[in-house]
DNA sequence: CATTTATATAAGTAATTACTTATATATTTG
DNA sequence: CAAATATATAAGTAATTACTTATATAAATG
C-alpha cells in the first residue's frame, strides 16, 4: 500500500510539466540516455539532470549505466502510488471502467 | 480529452498533502460545509478557504450555497484528467487491471 | 596522459506557495 | 438595524522550486 508521503512525492514530481514531459518521453522511448533527453529539450543539461534526479528519487524511473551514458527507463511500480490512490475513488473509477475495458479489448 | 494544463492543474492541486486530505474528506463525507472542514483541520480558516478555492479552480469540487453555509462535493469529472493521463500507461494499467476487477466485483 | 564526451554538483535567483493575522463581505437572527 | 456566524480577501513572510551559469567528476579515446 502506498503511503501518503509516496503519493505526495509522485504527484509533486509529475505535476511539473517539464519533468512530466520527460517522464512521458522516457515511457515512449522505452529506454533513453540523458543526452537524448537534453537534445530536444527546452532546458539546459543541468536542469535535465536535476529533473532526472527528482524522477529517480520519486521512484518513477530507473537508471542503467553504460560506459559514460546513463540510460533511463520507467520504473515498473513507479506509478503504483498514483494507481492505488485513484483506486479509492471507485465510483469515478467505475465510471471509467467500461471505457477502459473497451480500450483494452481493442474494440475502439 | 484532458489538456496538459488540466493535468498539471489537477496534479499540482492534489500534490499538497493538506489540500489532498481536504479533498479526501469531502469525498468521504459526500457533502460537507467549509466550517466542518475547518473544524478538525490543523490550519486556519483562511487557509482552508484558500485550499477550497484551489480545489474549485482545478475543477475538483463543486460548491452549493445554503444560507450562510457553503457545502462542497467532489466534482464528478474532477479526477478525469488524472484517469485519462494514467490511462495512457496501459502496460502498468493492465498490471493493475485484474486487481481492480476483483476489487470491483467484491471478491476480496 | 591529454582531450573529449556525458553527467553531476554548486551557487545564485526570480517566481511560486502555503501559511499566518487582520479585516472585509455575506447571511441569518434577535 | 445590530450582533453573530460563515466565508473570503488582503497583506506579509519563510520555504520551496525550477531554472540559470560555472565548474567538477567520470569514462572513453587518441
């Protein structure tokens, strides 16, 4: 079960648009080096490095060193606290449930 | 579909623990007046008022005036942006899907 | 070893935030 | 209308944040 602190940490981390965009990109690419993230980013290399640290500290990404590159991937359980928290709102959840079911079964 | 700005707004609003606790309480109670929230809160009445404004601005709660009381309820679509955003992570989503299904069917 | 490349850290800053106390604005009630 | 109650706004502040530029560290390569 996710603690309130974990939920706060994950939400705070993803609330920043720049950082969330980075997370989305890492998720899309599967795996990507920091350099790749710096290229095509509006912010400086140190800013990217700081955001990556924040994502890692929040448990949202994991890193793998390969020579002088560090590759980032989404941490499998990283979004867990968010899923858990949303799961408590079963009425809203249920409302979305059918849409989700259709989505997963690929009928649309 | 939820815009990036809406997602940012909802996440930023819920990332604050005090404010998120207020949202959770409103959800739990179904409907509750501001006074009720002030009682049993660690922060001052103005702080509660400011947080309620933030929740309302983010589309997370709706208010209903009754005399000099203002009652708050969770906005039906308020968490929508969060659900939508999480929905994009289908692999993680799917991982939780079965648990959720069990939960909703009340088998545990 | 010297240079280049990849990433991290340091230090500074403007903007934002989450509070506070004090006061203003409704709304009801005697 | 005057007093009481419910909520909002104003103004100030300490802490946090998201950047920047400059510099340090780490690893590969000539």
